[in-house]
């Protein structure tokens, strides 16, 4: 699949931002790894049902990334997330950061099915992650 992302990215401006220290090479995933290494048993995240330590969150993120990779997703492809506010939604976002996917977490639970189908079509999502009661499932 050709990368069809629109961007206003200016390579010269980016180089300047890095040189000035305004931007760093960190990603959300590398920041997660740093926290997991420094404080693995501290709590990192919680939702209404559970709390995860940094180590547990990293393990969940790595598992989600491995599942999406095994499903055939490629760097730059879009992952649509149709989940309520729960730890799995954050894990998909961080897994997307790890793998270089574009995460679209804005498929809100209060949208109709027709609205979701329209968004999936417009974003050309290569995968969608949703609740498949009581588990989370990804469809590629």
C-alpha cells in the first residue's frame, strides 16, 4: 500500500527543531520502555476495572504490536480503534507508536454504525480494534 498520508512536514524545520533541542528522538513507545526499565512495579495506567504497572503495560503493548504485525500490517498503515476508555485503547496507541502505524483512536462509542463505516472508509484503515465481548479483537 502506498503511504497516502497528507503532511505539512518540513524537513528543514524538523532538522532545526532537533538541533535546537525542541524535538527529541523519543516516541511514545520509547518513553514507555524508559519508565518500565526505571520503575517496573509502579502503576502506570488504570481504568474503571484495573491498574497496570509499567512492566505490565509494556508487556501488553508488545503483545498487541506482535498481533498486529502477525496480521500483516505495515509501517504507515492506519489502525482504527473503536474501544471505550480502557487500558486496551492506550495499549493499541502505544503499539502503533512502536510499529510505526497511524493510530486513529477517534471512533467514539456514541457514533452510529453508519458513521463508523463512513469513518473507516474515509481513513482507509488497514485494521480495526474493537470490543468483541468480553475480549478485544483486531480485524485486518
